[in-house]
C-alpha cells in the first residue's frame, strides 16, 4: 500500500508520537487485504457482497493512511 511513500511510512512507524493511529490503520488495511485475497481464492468463505464491503473498508483505510502520510510530511517538512 502506498509504496511510493515507503520511506515516510518507515519513519512514521518509528515515531512514538504518531505510531499508534497509523499502525492501527496500516495493520487493519493489511489484514483486510489478506482476508479479501483468501475469500477470492475460496468463494465459499464469503459472499460477493461481503467481499465488496471489505474492499470498501480497505479503500477507506488507504485514504486515511494517505491523509496521515501527507500530514506527517507537512509537519516534518519532508
């Protein structure tokens, strides 16, 4: 996710003032990615509607992570 910001993400994860919220968002995004991948491999795990709902949540988390990255970059003049 957001691989073009890999260096900034690494800094953010190490920053104790910022780490909690961003790690939670980033971790949940990755968790959903794994769930969606598994559900797509095995359609009996979830309905298409359930998968779509997870995708929407995942996209929302990506947007939130992006906002956090931009805020962090602005704050730290990166």
